[in-house]
C-alpha cells in the first residue's frame, strides 16, 4: 500500500509523522523545494535575529530521519490523474493508493490591481523573503548613504498576520538602523494599508494591542483604503488618493495552490479545494492546509494557519491508517488553540484559547517557545537523517 504526500510544509510533515507508525506502508513525499520553509518565523529573519538555516528544514534528511525507507522526491507536481491513481511530475509518474495534497498557498495578488505583480514584493516563499530582505536593507542603506533626509516611504499592503508582523519588524529595525549607521532625520515612513481593518475576525484584545504597538513604532495605518493601481512611483487608492513609495510589500490574502485533477474538483473563489468532513476531495485523495477551505461549526470561513494545517495533516493520516485497518474514518475539525502575533523586537501579543491574554515580552517569549517546540524535534530527525546518509 503506497501513500503519496505532495508538499513537505506544516501539513505534509505532520501527515508523514503520523503515517510512519504503520511500518508496512510505503511513503513517498514529493516537494518542489529541498527544504521546509518556516513562514511563521519570517519576522525573526527580517529582524536579523535568525538566518536562512534557522527558517528552513532539509526535507530529504528529515524524512530519512523519520524513517529510512521514506522516498523523498524533489520535483514539482504538474497534475494528478485520479483515474489511473497517478501523480505526474516533469520526469515521472508515481502511482498511489492514497494521496494527500498539501501544497499550501501563494499570495493572492488581485488581478484587477494594475502593476501589483511588477512592483511589489512578497514573503510567502523563501526566495521572495530573501529578495525582500536584501532589497529592504539595500534601500535603507542607500537612503542613509545619501544624506537620509529625503522622504522614504515603505508601504505594506494587507493587515493580516503576515502584514502586521512584517510592518512591526520593519518599523522596529529601521529605527535601529537610523540610530546606529545613522542619520538624525526621520524621513522613513512605514504605511500599513488594508481595505477593511487589521487582523480582521481576531480577538479584540489582540487587535487593540497590535494597533497600539504599531502606532508606537510609528507605523501609519491607512485603513479602509483599497489599493487600486500601482506604477513605478505611486500607489493609488481610487482616483484621487495616492502615496509616493520607495518600497512596496503585498501580503494580501492567500490563493490555494491547488493541483489539477482530470475531473473538475470544486474550489472556492480563492482556489482552495472544497472537501468533505474528512478533508477528502475525491475517493482516495485528501487535501490539507492552506490549499483546502476550512469552515467552523457555524459554516464561517476560517483563515488558514500553520496550526490548523498541522492538525489536518495528523487527522488525515490517522484516518488513512484507520481506513487501511478497516475502521471508519473520524470527522476532522481543526481547533484554534490560540493566536500569537510578533510585534517588532521582543514584543508580541497572545490570546490562548480565549482564556488567557497577554502582551509584551512574556508573549514574545511564549511565541519563541512555540516556535522552538515545533522546530526542535524536526531538527533532531534531520540530524538523524544526515547521520544515516553518512553511514550509507
Ligand atoms: C509571514 C507569515 C507569518 C505567518 N505566521 C503564522 C503564525 O504565526 N501562525 C500560524 O499558524 N500560521 C502562520 N502563517 C500561515 C502559515 O505559514 C500557513 O498557514 C502554513 O504555511 C500552511 O501550511 P501548508 O502545509 O498548507 O503549506 P506550506 O507550509 O506552504 O507547504 C506547502 C509545500 O508544498 C510544496 N509545493 C507547492 N506546490 C507544489 C507542487 N506543485 N509540487 C510539489 N511541491 C509543491 C511547497 O514547496 C511547500 O513545501 C504565516 C504566514 C506568513 C506568510
């Protein structure tokens, strides 16, 4: 019996960790990248607290460390032929008995916003985060080098978790740069723009703390304004309102990174698969994480997160093991265990299961614990996988 997992992100890794419990199962993981990118830690990378090796996990070594016989394929999946039970890449076709699609999402750049692809940076892929960081630092450096008194505007589109964390971190480190390699001038402005509000749908306590912290860091909140057009110098909001910009990041929303099947499968308006209560999208095909729509008990849309991808990954894998053992599958309902937002420097805000709320250094430290708690076991298995390869 062979299970293929497409995508070694938060959901895919958790699925594999649960699948390895059945020793008779053949497991194949296919990912277009050689690494797992820890998007949740990108704020610390921007803040120069971590480097690339801290926000990546070597997938080949990880899976080898989890179980020596896991087959890891570093290729891009093009499509799935569900009639033949085959996954198709540029080079090969792989047959499966069960398939888990865990391909995540990309930034949803609204097509009607002219210029958005051309002029904005994103952080959803490691490549983009790297480019963004280099460009940001180079821009600030250029600014300081040539006097540093002219206006320098950084605009961040999107007031969700990613936008807030990036805005807060940039505001925090730009102040450090200006005071250390510096200039007495305060010409750098950071704008956070969102059509509807920051952290929409989140706990009011976290929203209030985040707003206050952003304001304290000098971030200019431009709420209720949708970006309508971008050219090389200006970001426009409707016909009459615009800001000259030097650097633009767009975090917006997500677009499900779904993979085509032969048969038309249902997707929502942001390209996420629509699945049943087991996150099944076809008879033996499951979807996990950002690529699939999640609704709460009341039928409301739930914004995708790593924590829900992880729960789904484990739940789906357990259901596959149950199915193989001839037991019935169990309904999967990802739970929100809490919300943590990094707010620049050693400051964060936390809401744990709507029971405990706190902000400041304690919340920052708690976020670090959560991150390390996720990373450490993966690092352990990666080191083990490397050792195994050395002895081959
Ligand atoms: C800046 C930022 C901060 C965030 N902070 C938090 C946070 O604090 N807490 C939280 O819970 N969530 C956070 N999130 C959201 C979280 O990162 C995502 O919800 C999570 O990554 C989704 O996991 P996933 O397994 O669905 O996809 P991913 O982790 O994105 O993994 C998808 C994998 O699929 C692979 N892949 C894609 N297409 C193909 C293909 N065609 N063929 C082969 N492989 C493919 C990719 O290479 C990747 O490895 C944050 C996101 C961002 C951008």
